[in-house]
C-alpha cells in the first residue's frame, strides 16, 4: 500500500466523519460506516486507493477473526476449543489444538504484558479526565473541552495532518 493511497483513505474517512457530524459535534459510528461504504463504493475512486482500502479491510477481517477465535477467560471451563487461536506476538498465531507448553507460556506472558500496558493507559486516561474536570470547575465559564485546552493548557493548532500522530497526543502543550 502506498503512502499516498493510505493518506487518501484517511482523508476519505475524515471527510465522511465531518459529513455525519451534527452541530453538537457528535456522530454515530454506524452513520460513519454507512457514509464510508458509500464513498468507497464510488466508481471514480483511484485503483491504488481502492487497493489500499481492500488491504485495510483484509487487516480488519483478520483482526476480527483472531478476536473471535481467542479464548474467552470468562468461560474458564470451556476456554479450550480446537479451532481457538493463541496469539503469541510478532504476528505469530497458533491453533489451540496444536499449542505446545512453550506456546501457552508465551501466550500467558504476552497477556500479562498487555494487561500492564492497558492498566497504565487507563491510569493516564483517568488522570487526564480528573485534571480536566478540576479545570472545568475552576473555569466555569468554559463549556467545551476545546476551549479549556486552549485557555488553560495552551493547546495550539494541530499538526496539519492529524493522522501523522496516531495517538493524537501531539499539537498541544502543557505548561
């Protein structure tokens, strides 16, 4: 997939999101998906962009396949299924039927590492929320997060290409 095609796809998604956003800044995921399907079905779409879209679709379907086949810890008694998949990292998956003790150990280690990353990310998210809610209480004349970020935290205009920063954490500055 070319960088140009990838950028064009993200522009199509951005434009579709803007199209389905209401005056309060809200939109439904289902509306965005429907709008995006319509735009991607456009016969005038460049072949390299259509190819990039197919690549992303394939990746999404593979991720979904892996999620559907991953063991569900909530059902411990029936966690094993011969057609279940253990994700071992680095893009390597193994059917549960063929998993070795080493595979199980690696799957368990990877799961623990992922849990730790999720916990850190969640703590960061909750810190951010608490800090912004405190700031809203101190600056009661501000009613939207964008106003608060600019007035209190010195947020400046974003990078012209927000897709360049996958975390969308750039562009703003904190004192």
